[in-house]
C-alpha cells in the first residue's frame, strides 16, 4: 500500500468518525437503545438485512454468469452492517430519530456476531473458504461507529448547548473530508470500474439494490416513517467492512474493490430516486422529532 493510498484511507476513516460523532451530538442514550427495547422491530431488521439479502446475493451469484469480482462484491456487501453515514439520509426521508439511531447501534453491535456466522453459512453453500475474525469486525465497528457515536451522546449529556453548536460544523467538516477522500479513489479506479460494465454486472448490482429497498420497505412495519429507514439500511452497507472482508478472503482478486465501489454508486443513484418517491408519498413534511438531526 503506497503512502498516498494510506493517507486517503486515513482521511476517509476520519470523515466517517466525525460524521458519526456529529450524529451523536444530536442523539441520546434512549435513542441508541431504542430497538433493543423493541425486539420485534429488531428481528425484522435482522431478517431484512442479514438473512434475506445474503440469500439474494447468493441467488444472483449462482443464477447469472457474473465476473468473480462481482460475486465477491455481492456477498461482502450483503454481510456488512449498516453504513455510518446513512442516518442523515434516513432522517431526510422523514424517519423517526430514535428508530434511525437505534437501528445504527443495534445492527452495528450485532454485526460482531452476525458477520462471522453469515460468512460461515455462505462458505458452506458456495464451498469457498471465507474467514474474518470477529475481533477484526468488532474493532472496525467500534472505531468507526460505536465509539464516536457514544462520545457524541456523552458530550450532549454533559453540555447540550455546546453539543448543539458543535454538531453542524463537525458534520460539515466530515462531509468535506468524505468528498476529498472519495474523489481520488473514484478517479483512480475509473478505468477499472469501466472494465466491469457488461455481462449483466450493472443489472445484477441494480437488482440487488432494488431488492434491498423492496424488502426493507415491506418489513419496516406498520409505521410508515420506519419503512424508508429500513429500506435504505437494507440496500446500503458499510463500505469499509465490505472492502476489509474482500481483501482478507480474496487478496488476489484486484477487481473486488472496484466492484464494491460500483455498487455504492448504483445504490446511491437508486437511493436518491427512492428518496424522491418517499418525499412525494410523505408530502406533509418532515416530522418534528427528526428536525434536530436533519439540521445538524
């Protein structure tokens, strides 16, 4: 790994930490434990994200003659937890703040157990050796999600006024760093990504993302505000965890990382279209209990 790539990855990690910390500055401990106190909703989230999506990934991989890198990308994305930058999208979709933060925390915590189990199941089905120690998963989840989130919550508990003032500038810095870190990666991998276009690659990745939106929306429960939250969470995953799993298990497959980035682009475009549809369906406006996060 060259020094330039190491710097880019460091900036990316810092941007994620700052974004999650800003979310924590607007949250509470009650928000973080929301789904743990509602096991039925938590079970639906696990079914949507960690059971059905891996099955769909396996189905697409076994049905279509895809490039091995695309098959790897589908599997590692399917077993990765919720992305740390997702809550802002969910809240703009009109979601409940406590459900959004609770989903982020609960799925992240449970991913320490779920990811190794999911990988073992996938290994038995496709007969391809997969392994990523729970310790490595836990470290990544702790450093990029849980620690910065609870640090922000702690600051808000001690000094709420200071936290309110601090949240917006930190969120802006995190967003700027995210763009600065992503651009060199996307530019550098542009030709490699183009090499994957064709043979049903874009179609399969798009179908996988659409399946996530549909499954999450249907399993979001009777509360209409929760449906877009689970839909976005199901279709979107933590890119750092997905890349780590791919690199650990398939270091020789150089196209796996570009395939993951291609999925991020496709799912991002579809997310924007889905959010527009949701906003039309909820034309009444953003619920009051989400405004404090959206304005952060």
